[in-house]
């Protein structure tokens, strides 16, 4: 069996034969979610290479540098980094996503396409922050308590003697 290597920094994307795509899954031995994901990937018959983060510190540090967060299980599939709660919430979602990209492999992006992707991501984040600000403003308007009553003005003054 011959392996074809595609590199993204220090990561390997392995394509076995023509249509069986292998992924890497970065795990932590004490991570119950990692163990559940692995069981369900095995049950679904999906092949993967497990990398224990604490035993592969240099590679794991590169993942953290790229993603900005060290969270397991982190998946590398077709030069893409998938994080839990960002790219998949459940093992079922992950399995669906893997099957989709096995059937419809992603091509590698050119440098110009990567810049466009980054530009669009920044615009999307900007839009989300703007929407959050609008929502927070509405919440603040609806939860502001009424102005306090100035009780000093309501006390009748005594007439001068």
C-alpha cells in the first residue's frame, strides 16, 4: 500500500489508494468525549490515526498555534482542522461530516483562496460581533430599571416661622 503525503505545516493528510481517506484525531487519554468519539468512529467503520497530544508535544503545540486553542478531540481531515463545539457537537455530526468529505473530497486551496477565506472569516466575525452588540443593546434597554425617585423633593417643606 502506498501513502501519498500532503503536508500542512507538520501535519500529514494520508490518502490510501484512491477513495479511502484517513484522518488524524488528537486525543487525551483522560478525555471521555475522545473515547466516545473513537468508539463511534470505530462502530461506523471509519479509519483514523490517533495521536495522543501529551505524547506528541511538538505536533500538539503546532495545533494550538494554528487553532488558538488546545481542545480534544481535534480532528485533521483533508488539511482542515475540526474542533469540537465549533465544527461538530456530537459524534454523529462528526461521522456525517467525515462521510460527506470522503464522498466529496476538498481540493487544496491556493494562497489567494486562503487569503479570501481568511478575509471572509474576519467579515463574518465582524458581522456576528455587530449582531451581538445590537442584541445586548436591546437587552439593556428592556432591563434598565426606572429612574429612582428623588425622595428629597417629595418631602413637604415646613413653612418659615
